[in-house]
């Protein structure tokens, strides 16, 4: 937010007052005519001037250009790359001590508005450490072939000389590799073993300067340890922001469903590499894992090799089972379960479902769907797995009526 001027200017335009933060990380305000204004870079309670970048009949969207009255929660972005315009950590202007509270309020408000829950049960959970927590990064080559980050909502770049939220072994890769201009590259490191993997689409360009020990391509994998369980994670597979985040999720799912300790059969939907299949079930529990990704399903099979398990490579919306199921754990992508996914999972009749959501708006929409399918919302725990960003993780318990 390098364009923000925090000095008061009496001659500046009339202020807007930031009322609250909303899903997506923007602040909401109302202009003099009562129209909604969505603002990037404001904190509730602040009075700001806004540069409008999009205008519709009933609302507009803008970027904070000047702060007339600053929140005590406001700090200068600690990362030089953010100050240069990197779009990766859009909440660095908010003191990390307050970010999880704001995220919890966003979830509570979204459940009220979207799911029509008058008094939703929402708990503030925990956060990973604010810096050095990310064990995976995505970078792009600039015109000089340097590893770079995209600017906020732009194809322009800033050099990835450092990254305050990245796990330190990734820094050596950021400074050693050369990437064809415009080519996107994913980097991952293991906290448990120090292994490194890199993958990109070879049809789109090349990468040079990689150390010999780095695993290259979607088939390359490393091992990570979470809750004393060893997970194989291919470079083409999804994994959480780091093992600390994965541990917080396992703990939250455990809290959401005590029934997991006595369950005979558990369904792990959108299973990924099997984090929940392995991490929240008992050794004698039968696990049915549903995962459509070629790479993730292969990892899941490897990670469940010594368990009574069935890994089905199929889209969740196309899945059905005749087996009795005690608990469903579902961790869909940002779009949520949606109608077909919710219907498929409800069809197994499990008494308990735990929904892991990475978008509060999608979680609230899924709550509406699950309510219509006979499941009641019993509570949501809010976690911060991506400090310094607007991203929110929720773990929600539903029980069948």
C-alpha cells in the first residue's frame, strides 16, 4: 500500500469511515448518498480518502489513498517487497495481534447475513506464527529472469529477493534460480527433512540454476511430518501453508468431532495427500478417501498404505457409497462444496460432518445447503493459517437432524 499517505490534509476530499472488514479482505463504508464503497487498505474505525477504481450504480470499489484518522492497529508493512507493491500479504498494514479477531468477526457476520443464523456459534481459534510459516511459494520470472512476485491485482512484478512469510530454506532458491519471463513456478520445502521440490509447466518455459538435490517436476516428492505422522507430498499435490498450519487443522477437526475416536468408518472428502485420513482417525478405523487429483490421490494411497482404506479417484459430486459412515470430513477448494458436492456427501447419511473451509462466504453458502439437506450448524472455529493476508480458515461441525 505504498500510495497511502497517513498525513492529515485539510484540503483533501471528504472522508469515508471504514465500518467493518468483509470476506476478501476489503473494508466496507458508505458514501454521502448511502452507497456501499469497498476499500482496499482500510481498518475499521479509520477515516480515509479513497481512489475509486470501479464504479457501479449501487456500489463502488477503491483503494485507500490517504488516511485522515488512523487506527491504533495500523502499522507500516514490515516487508520491503510489500512496500514495493507485492500483492501476496494484503493485511500487512494491520498489527498481527489483531488479525485473527477481525477474521473471526468476518466469519460471524457472514454466517448471520448469508446463512441467516441469528446467533451463530463461532469460536476464535489459533494462528500460526506470523512470519516464516509458508513452506510453499509461487513465483514468476520477470524480464531479467529473476524470481518475482506479482503486484496486487496486476501482471507487473517485484523481485522476490526475500519473503518474510516464507520458510527460510526457500530464500536460497529465490536468489539462485533463473526463470523465463512470465513463467510461473511453484517451490516447496520440508520442515522435517529439508527436502526441496520445484515444478512448472515445461511447455511454457524453462528454469535454470537449480541445485542438484532439488526434486523437479510434478512426480518429485518430499516428506513432511505432522502430528508424528510422515506424509509423502508430491510437488503437484496440494498441501497446507506449512506443517504448523496442518497441525492446527488436525487439532481443530479433533475438537469438532469427538466421534472420530470411536468411528468405524470415516469419509475424507477432497482428501488431498490424506492429512485428515491419517491424522484424525484411529489406526483401526476404515477410511474412504475421495480425491480427484492424480498426484494427490497417489500420495494419499502411499500415506494410507498400512491402513484399512479405500482411495477413490473421483470428483466428490460423482461419488456415492452403500457403506455406513460415521463421520465425514470435507476440505473442498475455495468455491466450497456447492450443491452437487453437498448432496453427494449428505447421501451417505453420516450423523456428523466436519467442513474445513478456506473461504468464509463459501462456508456460509455451504451452511445453507447443509441445512436444507438436514444438517444443523453446531459451531465454527476460525483459524489463521495465513497471517498478514485476508485468507481465513474455518472448521465447522454439522450434525444430522
